[in-house]
C-alpha cells in the first residue's frame, strides 16, 4: 500500500506538470480558460498534494488520515467534475478524466484499513484503538 500511495503522489506531480505545459490540456478535449491563473492554481494544489502523498507513504501507519482525506478530496473532485461534465455542458471527457481519482480513493478506502488493521472511521478521524 505504501508503494501505491507513493505512486499516486507521483501521478499527482505529473498531473500538476501537465497543467502548466502549454497545449497538453487541449489534447484532452477540455476548454482552456483564457487566464492562466485558472491553470496554475490547480497545478500548484495538485503538485502540493503529490508531495504530501510521497511524504505520507514513508510512514503510512501514522500518516494514514492525511491519505484518507486526500481520498475524500478525490471523491469530491470526481463529483464536481462529473456534474460539470454531465449537467453543465462540458462533456463526457470531464467525467472520464475524473474516474481515476475515484478509483484511487476507493483503493485508499479499502486497502489502507486492511493493511493497517484499523477501521475506516478510526483512520479518517485519526483515532488510535
């Protein structure tokens, strides 16, 4: 599980880099905002989360709640992206781009409790038995 958390951190770093390289998001079919702030802001956020996940992977036992809350943010991102894709006219590509976040979150929510031998809520709220 530590390796998976580490790799998901690397994926975040790469995704953050994709946001700042001109032309890469257009290849996905997304409409790019004119103001570059709206690309740099999520890039910095995603890049920072990648660093945090890499840090958490070193001591998953004590840093699991941070990874779980990252999973919660991934579920929220999936829901928001899905809404924009399905109901705000941004297209199915938006939903498809969000599916990996949901899959990663589910793997966190199932895998970490099994590996650590703790239940979901005790990890989420950082309660040690």
